[in-house]
C-alpha cells in the first residue's frame, strides 16, 4: 500500500507534465507555430498578464514583428496578421467565442454583437441591414431632417458660442455625445432620442458619458452605470412605441415605401414634413420583424430584444464616432494648411453647411456629393486606420476539421484572431505606417486623383482584383465578412456630416491635448479623457 501511493502520485505528475507541457509544446499541431513568448506554448499566463496590464495589442504586434504573420499567444490561441488569415477567419464564417457574451444587455438579452450562432445572427442582421445601407441612408428624408436638427440646432450653436467667446471645447466629450444623439435620433426618432449636445445640457451630457465610460471600461460602479443606461434606453423605446401607436400616418406594418427621384433608393417610415419627430426607423423595423422572423410571441420580450439591439448600436456609435472625430480633429488641428485644403473641397462642392443656414436644406443629392469628396473620405479613413476604435483581437473559434493558414494547420476548437492594430501597420501596404497620411488614400502612381474607397455598398472590405499590398485589402476597422459592423456606413456618413459642418465654418487649434495617446484596452479611448480645441470663424468667400 505504501508503495502504490508514491507510484500513483508519480503517474499523475507524469500525466500532468505530458498534458500541460510536453504535448502543447512539442506534439500539438500548434507547436509548429512561433510563440509570442517562450511560455506561451504551455501556459496562457503571458497573454493573460499582458491583457490584465493593458499591453495586449502592442505585445501581439511586437510578436508579429519578431515572428511573422502567425503567432501563438497561448496553448490554444493564435493571432494572425495576413490576408490569408483575414479571408479564412472572417470571410470563412468562423464563429465568435463566448468572450462576446459579456456585451449582452438587460440580464442576458442578446443583440447582433453577442449572437454566437450564425443563423440567429444572419436573421437579425437581415432585419436591420437595409436601413443601415448607404443607399438607404443617402435617400432617407428622415435622416436628412434629423441631421439638420442635430447639426444646426444643437452642435453648431455650441461651437459658435465658443468661437465668439474664445473658449475651448472638449471635442472628445462633444463627439461622443454627437455619436449617441445621431444613433438614437435615427433609431428612435428625433423627438425620443438623446439630447446632449445643445446649450444648457452640459450636466445631462456629463452624467450620460460618465455612465458610458464606467460601463465600457469596467470601472467601479460599472454595473450600476450599465443599468442606468439600460433603463434610459428602454424609456426611449416606450416613448417611441407610444408615438407609433398614436401616429395615424405610421403604417400598421411599420413600412411605407417611397420612390426616390432616381428610382433606386426606397424609404421606410413616415415622410410627413410636418411631423414633430422623424420616424423611429430601426425601432419600428425591429418591432415589426422580430415577432415574425425570430418567432417571438411575447410583446415585452420583443421590446427588450429591440432595446438591447438599439443600446448596442448607441454604445457603438458613441464610442466609434466619438473616438474617430476626436482624433481626426486632433490631426487636422495640427495642420492648418490641410484644414484650408479640406475647406476648399467642401466649399467647392457647394454644400449647404454654412452657419447660420442661409440656403437649402439637406437632400439626397447633397449627401451623395458629400459622400464622394475624396479628401474628406481620406481624412476619415486614415484616422480609422491609425486610430482604430477597437485595435485588439476579434476572437473566433476554429471550426470542425481545423484550418490551414499561412501554411500552418490549426486544429478545431482553437481560438484565433486578427487585430486591426496589426493589420493597419503592415509596412508594404502602409509605408510609414506610424504616420497619419490621408494622401495615401487619394493618390496612386497610376491614378493620382482616384479615391481609394475602403468599403463597398454591402459594407465589405474591397478585396477581389486588388494587389497583394493594396491598402484597401488590409483595412480592418469595421471587421470583415458576415459579421462586419452593420452600422459602418452610418458611422462614415455621420462623420462626414460632422467634419463638413465644422470645417466649413471654423478653423481649429489645439489648446490642451495632454493624454491624447490611446489607452491600450478593448476600446482605444484617449488616456486624458479629453481633447480641448479652440474654434475661430472663417470667412466664406
């Protein structure tokens, strides 16, 4: 008996040594992949520590710099920074990991971000994707109306006050507020969305943004902040629901089709020019389609599903538009000559963005003209490249049968990912990748005036027919494949509206950019949580 006990212990230790060290380090198919750290082959502690300390993204990038396009981060986790990986992982439909479940709202109510099952995700995406398409947005009179309200009645008066008084404005704060307002106005109607930007709403803005920060960054009080945001959004949904039920002009099925002048774009919702609110486009579409497409029979469950989707959309817009606007304006504020060039492009297009508004309102033709301006597009695209909203890895699970990427076999069940931070610093696609150079998206050797658009109408990254080192193929700001960000066109058009309205009327300078460097976390917010800019009116010739 005394003899067998030490033998049993020895056998257990041998088994553990083999299972946790020998097999992953020397026998596993992943053992052939270079490790980001010597212990990464048999312990996940290296990448876990980097994530805990906030150094994940740069550590992964440094590992790729040392070892090439595929790196082992942990015994069962791999990072890929190549077109082959991008195509197979994201275009190939690899499923999301359970890591995404942390973004569910309302005690586990799912949304597009948290739906792991491809079929469920595709069903929900089909419900909202048309309303977020470029053609729909450009042709929507509701979007035109709410854009006019938010720009000329809320944002520009605040900037004009600052210009007259010679006071600085925190554009990180105002930019996040703008993103959230545009999304809730579009999704829930202009009368029922957030009201944060305009004069006298500073306290409401501060409270909302603080709640958002605590939730997103997992700070102390984050759970309480998340509940406050959930209740606020749910209340807006209830108000939109009452509007839909009381508005006789709203069709019973939530749809009203109107032919646009070009005969192509079609519009959903109320088009009554005398309406006190724009139509709650996304909310109405969700409430109309979830019961039939997702077979939900409980009205309260339907409202929670719609609210969870809209809350996720609002969080994404607040963060995405806020961060991108902040860094675009920070870069422009350091280059007065580029500001002038951009202003010439905007005024040359004869856009009606002068404040106070003296001419025509927004229209489909104006939005199309705005969308086609090459320098404006390049400023935004380059900002998204260098200052990625979500710079870190987008995790997926390798499916049954495994996969081969860049010559390495990766078995089923392994976690695999690509990171925009790494993709956007591929030196052959982006020479001087650490510099902000909008011109890289405008001029090529063969076509000096070509605009290098990064997204097609469906929101996919342009790939077919492009050279291996074409910058468009490596652009990963919105993800890729079937799970590419459904609101990417919305984000781009709103950013173009904001930058056009601002730089047609004002020149900007940096007053305080201390802490403008990014926090290394899931969301690349500025360390200093601010960007104070000065505004001065420009003469319109």
